[in-house]
């Protein structure tokens, strides 16, 4: 099973994970969050993320989700990415997280694609005809 690490500003990741647990009605295994604050030392964050990745990797790799590309959480993650072992996706949203947590078997590349599709398909203009017909 693919491990999932959520690294975000403040408690965003914890809140999204709590919501996902409520929707899924289960405690997802191999999942952790790390909230980053302005006062955190980036080098300390790197060490913490490394430890968490090691704990979450059951042999199939780890997907690290973050809120904003180019901000501190994403920059920390970017320094630890390893193709096929530790993959990162930014733009974390609840639809993205649900898509990932619902199916983490198979390849890490497949889980990355589910994260991307969950994120993009979760953005909908609700006034469109498509939504009004539903």
C-alpha cells in the first residue's frame, strides 16, 4: 500500500484528513500529516519529513501532498522527491485526498494520477448546465 504524507501550512492538512476520515468512515492506514508554521526551521522540517516518509513507506512508496507549490511545505518536499519512491503533488484539496485514500493499491504512479484527477475533477463551476442537470 502506498503511504500518504500531507504537508501543509498550519492545520490545513489535519482538517482535510479529519474530513476525509469522516466521509470514508475509516481510519486510513499509512497516513500522516505535518503542519508547517512560519517559525519552523526548514532544515528541521526536512528531517521530520524524512522520518515520516520512512515510517510510511511499506515498500510501495509514499505520495506527499502539499497545499501550495513554491511555498515552504512544497519547497521542503521538493528536496526529498525520488522518482518512483517519493512523489509529490501540490494543490491539495478534499476531492484529491479522497481519491487517493480510496485506492492506494498498485503503483505509486497510478496513485499520483488519481491525485491529479481528483484535484482537477473536483473543481467545478456549479452554475454550469452540467451541474444543474444532476
